[in-house]
């Protein structure tokens, strides 16, 4: 994934594994709730980007984000 100067995702984020899972779960829940209600498609895309970055940093497959 390429990064740009205006990318809102920090290049380095330090969390312990438990914290990372909690953040990832919260982001996925928020995105799902937004998708189910059809709210803020642009923000849904931003959340999907952040979720993909966290998935990648944790070594997970991208399959969790559609």
C-alpha cells in the first residue's frame, strides 16, 4: 500500500497486541454499522483503509474487509 503526505494513517503506531485487537474490532464494528445504515460512504472507505493497514501490520489477510 503506497502512502502519501496527506495520508491520515500514522506511519508508526505502537500498541500491544491486545490493544491492537480491540482497536481493530471497534473500527470493524463502526464500519459495519455505517454500512448497514448507508451512512457516510466516504468515511466508510477511510475506515476500510485504516482496517487494511492494521490487518497488514498484524500479519492478517485482507479478507476481513470488503
